[in-house]
C-alpha cells in the first residue's frame, strides 16, 4: 500500500579514504576516495519508513552532487508517493526536464547523478512500503505498470512501449567476477596474495586494471594468468581487463593486440566513453582476436547506449545503478540489450553499487533475458560493512536479497563517522593531510 506525502529530503556528503590503501586505483583515477551523496526522504505516514538513495562519486565531486540534489529537492517535497509512482514516467521527466537545470545536463553529468540518488531513494521507499526487495517489486509488477516507469523519449527508433510489453521467469545466484585483486595501486605481492585468497574462496573470474604502462601490464597480467591457469581460459577461469578510458583509438588497438596473448574475455572502457564510433572501430579490430568490448559505467544515458548498440560498438553492456537515472532508465537499457541480444554485465563496486545493481541483474535474469550465458556482474569487496543490508556473495555469486527496499540504507554510525568534513574520520585526516 503506497502512502504518505514526502515531507523531508536530506543529503549528506559521505567519503571513505580508500586512496590511503590504493583501493580503487586505476590508470585514470590514481587517488580515489570512494564517496556517496546519500539521500534520505521521509513522509508524513505514521509507519516512519524512510527511503534511502545514493549515487557513487569520488572525493571532491561529491559536494557538487550534493548541491545538485538540493537543487532538485523542490520537485520531490510535498508530493504524495502514490502520485509519483502512479505517473513515474511523468515524475522522471519532471526531474530530468527542469527548465533551468537541464541546461547543465541534459540527462548526464552531475545533475543526472543527483537525479539517480533521488530516484534511488524513491524506489527504496516504495519497495519498503510494499514489504519487498526492489527486484521482487519489479518482478511482481504488472507489465503495463512496469513499462509506465520508463521514459521512451529519444529511443523509440529502437524500442517502443509496445515492443517493451512483449519482453515480459529464483536463481542459484547470479555469477560475479572480482576486481578486488588487481588495482594498479597494489604491489605484486599484494596482487598475488589477494588472487590466491580469491581462488581459495571460489572466485574464477578476475579483472585486471591496465593502461598506464605496457610492460607493467604484461607482468601483472602474466601473474594473474599463471595463477588462474592458461588452459582453462575459455571454460571456468576468465580474465578481464579494464583501461578506464586511458587510450586513443589506435593506441587501444595496438596495446590490446599485445595483451591478447593473455586471452582476456574483454577490454573495458578502452577509450573515451563518449566515443561511440571509436568503440566500434576498436571492436572491429579486436573481436577477431577473441577480445570483446565492454563499456557503460560512464555512459551518460539511454541514448548513448542506444547508439553503442546500433553501431555494434560493444559485446558486453555495463549498466550502472547511479550513472543512469535509477531503475527507470536502467529498465529501458535492459530491454534494448535484450532486443540486440547483447549480454548485460553491470558495473559495480564503489560505495553501494553492488548493493544496488544486484536488484537489476536478478530482475533482468527473471523477467527479461532469462539467460546467464556470457553474463557476469562485477564485485568489489570494499565498504559493504557500512550498509544495513549488505550484499550476499556465495560461491562467487550474488544471492537474491530478501530484505525490503533497494539495499541502499547505510548504518547511521558509518554515515556520521565518514561525513565530510565534520565526521570523526575526516577530523583526524584533514589536519594531517594539510601538514
């Protein structure tokens, strides 16, 4: 039963000093502090249920997203939740079409990240009120209600509402791969230690960060390949590579031609995420080598995904639960991927991305793709302890969450300790960094 008028929206800048340990370091982001703009919405309903939403950022950028959330707040306050979900497409379009804020988008960048945080909180609130995890809320939804959450503007040349209605199946878990072993900031000893432990824990799919130095990449990829076994590349043990947008198009082809000997399943973000034709060129060159192109974690919106699919510029599509406009926009991309028969292998990690995206992949498997072929979801083993309902991994697979909501609610103690700049953690760190 959907109930309540939204009476309060708050947003906080929550940062974790992951750069101190080299966690998250890659060829482009050398000193990331995993952060989140954390949104909480409350209603005047007597149940006291709150909706929690996040968008993932890195360090200083969080304060800009917080400002954008506050700029969007007037679209949410004093609205009845039943009116929002009753016309979710209209509400989504209201947020993304603000006459003044749209100029600094549209539907991309800081404003879109803020939109995702707000909408993630709305979905969390709705699912909690219904007593279901978000994936179950989606699976149980009448198809017409589900489709009514999607804004089809700009994608009807590929997917119409009528098409979407035709695309309407619990699993042993959804297969995952780990990125936690091979950040560029890790020493070889740390890489070996983490890889050995991951193998012991049952992980068979590993992603390696590349792109800063070719000889260093060759050495690190050889370490991973030696540990997971070259003879099993195409059966159980897989290796992926991620350049995090480091290369120009010719450079990507040349570099990956030299790394092809390690038999990677894909190269992720080989060049600018906005360069659709560049990705298509790289794809045409590398697919004959057995290397697919994966991208999407920094894809602005459904329109860019549409063009990547039309141009045959990727073989693995990586949605992100915070880069796009929450569940609403991700639904449209899942349906387009189904139409083009491209497997969805979401981006995760960061702060809360694993918690969020698990709902999308489980829904995709049950209600859209009905397949696990060539599908795997990223997993990073950091910061889950700060969430009230952390992701559950068993046998290197995501297990369906059972708690109501979107798994986005953080522990209040963690938020207070890591709130920037007044939290306990930052009160200690900032004076030391200044010195």
